[in-house]
């Protein structure tokens, strides 16, 4: 499945450089934080995949979206993710997981609040 860059539209050049599994929140059963970059146009971003299996037994819903980042914010995100000893373990209690899995008073994930986020976009891909 090739991700499509939201900036240049090239399929397959927009790739996830580093990922971090986060604990569920009050809305999603799965949250994956991703540092993503386009090797075609140089777009830096943070992308988030959220999946919920709440509601009907035959319904799954997911969102895959992102925000553009400048180069320094992107490198800071990559540094945080790569500092985690167990990025695939949503129960990890390292400093990276503690910082990036913060929630608000309603239990909704707000782990990106420490970043200067650029414009929002939806992630599209071809199967």
C-alpha cells in the first residue's frame, strides 16, 4: 500500500520514518504516532493513525491524518520516537511515551500539544 504525499501527490515517496504505538484514549482503541517524510518533495510531517472498534461489533472506524512540520520539529519528533526502547509497546512507560501519550481532562489524546504544527491533512493511499 503506497502512501500518497499530500503536498506533491506522488505515491510511494511519502514514507513513515519512525512510529510509536500509544495507549488508547477516551475515543480510540489504537493510536499510532508516525514521523513521515516525502522523499520526492521533502515534506516533513507527523501523521497519526487512530482506530476505534467501539459501537457495533461489525464496525471499525479509523482516521489517518497529519500535520506538516518544519525540519527542526520533525527531527525533534524523530529523536523522541527513537529514544524509546520499545516503540511497538503501547504500555511502555519511558519518558517518550509519557510525554507523547498525554490526555486532556476528558481522556482525549493531546500528545501533539508540545509541537508547532503546520496545516492539517488527510493521509491517502492506494491499496
